[in-house]
C-alpha cells in the first residue's frame, strides 16, 4: 500500500461521509472534519500538525495531504 492509500484508509475510517475523491476536498469539510484530519495524521505519523497547516492548499486533495505529511517527516 502506498502512502496516499494509507492516508485514504486512515481518513475514511475517521470520516466515512467525506468524499476523498472530490476535486476540492476542503469544500467537503467542516471545522470538525479539518480538526479530525489534523489529529488522525498527527497520531498516525508522529508529526505535529498545527491549525496553521489547515489551509485550503494543504487540504485540497489526498495528494496535497500526502505532500503535507511528507514535508513534516523531513
């Protein structure tokens, strides 16, 4: 399983009603959804994601979430 699919699996478990194939994922999310994504990814990868990371650019798609995680792992 690649990293993108791992992120998808984690987030689909936490947010089953969100369409992670959406062209603009951020529009699918409310504040609780954004917080959930930050918490799930922080816990799963042992990284620190802050409220400042919750931008439309970072939450646009699974690809952008994968890039965000990768940038924090460096």
